[in-house]
C-alpha cells in the first residue's frame, strides 16, 4: 500500500470526513490554537536560550529558571502537535507531494529529537556541560524556526 | 471591488496605491516572497508577543514568581522591542501586497484597535504604573493594579492574534 493510498484511506475515514465537512471556521479556530501553541512553545525556549547564554537573569540559577518555561514550552508543544494533527486530518491528500510539508515533517522530527535531548539529557546537566547546553538550545530554536518557515510555505506549493 | 470600498473610496485609493508600490507588487507577483515574509512575521510575533506574555504572566503572579518582576521586565524589554520591530516591518510589507483584501476584512480594524489598546496599556505601565513607589516588589503578591495591567496586556495580545488569523477567513462585511 503506497503513501497516497494511506492518505486516501485517512481522508475517507469517518473522523477526518466529519472534520472536513464541518464549518470552515473550524480550520480557522484550529489555526488560531496552532499559533498560540507555537508562541507558547517558542517564547519559553527563547527565554531559556537567553538565560543559558547568560544574557538575562544571570543571578538566577539556570535550573530554577528552566523549570516553569520548560513546562510551558511542553504545553505549547502538545497544543501545537494536537491542533496540527487535526488540521492535517481535514485534508491529508492536500499535503501529498508537497515539498514544503515534507520539509516541515523532517524539520519537525529533528526538532522533537533535539527538544527531547535538551530537556531530558542536556538541561539537567547544564552546569557540567554549559557549551553543549548552549549549542543544543540554539539548534533547537533554529530548527523550530525552520519548521515555522516550512509550514508557512505549504499553502503556496502546488 | 469589495462593496465595503463604495463607502470608503479614500481608503480604496490608498490600498490600491499601496498594492501598486514596487514592494507591494513584487511580493504579490513573487512565488515565495509572501510565505517567507509571513513566516518572519510569525517568528517575530512569537518572540515579541510571546516574551511580552511571559512578562504579563509574571505580573499576574503565575510565572517565574522567584524572579523579581522589574528584573524580568527590564531584561526582556530589548528583545520584545526588537521582535516588535520585525513584526511591524514584515506586517507592513505583507499589507502592501494585499491591502485591498486586508482593509475590507472585518477582523482587521479590530486587530488594529487591540494593538493600539495594547500599546497604550504598555506605555501607561512603563511610564506611570511601574514608576510608582512599591509598584513592583521583588517578591510577594503584586498590587492589584499591576496584576490587572498584566492581565489586560495578555488579553489584548490574545485578541490581536485571534483577529490577525481571522483576516483570511472573514473577508467581507456583507
């Protein structure tokens, strides 16, 4: 079974069909939720970058500054992924053979891996490996910016 | 021409002029210029509004309560302002490429009104509220006026984003 067959089956599923047939404002609402999820994913990550690079809150221990932004960023990530999945389900075939979508998915995968490594492995040992922490959090932000740019291009690729 | 412009001919003339500018027409005709600038607009928004919302949450007493609010506010301000610079620049460039569509969209005037209110709230906080003695104690509960200013700012920027995202979906008053 090819990818196009899988996407066709998904598009014809009861759930996806219900989503696609619902009010067109549902997609607008999902987009709004997606944007808020991205903002709350990225802004705390930027705050962590600024602290790890010693640009802000230098008198506050890194681990203290990390705790709440990490929780907020993970909440933003969950909201972004859930709303993104629902938007995808409204028209999965629309994304087939779309290089911007493929690029977004590759960058998203890389972002999730680096994000996981940052919060599970690197951040808790930040004091022992400060350079690694700076590189990891910097790469994480750059990858998320790449995901954002690729996402904006999806609707403009034939 | 959208019916909205029948009662707003000056606005239509201005929108048409914007679209005919070199920047406006270049973006409208370029294949990837619009999504690239839109992506930059969104990233600037995530940095500027996102960091501002973190400060608002601190003022509301629900985020980074161990950090003195004045310290967080002062140290994040340059990044918030830089982000807003990017957002405004990218926003104006995007607007110039589809001004007749945007001006006719009902959510757009609301977005602008909420931006003005958000900016006024921020300026009042910056130059009046935060300069009052004991307005921003380093620890403990903040005065109700400061918490209210944080909540108002948070709510206004939420409304700005909602209206901004609705522009492509609600294109006409009729």
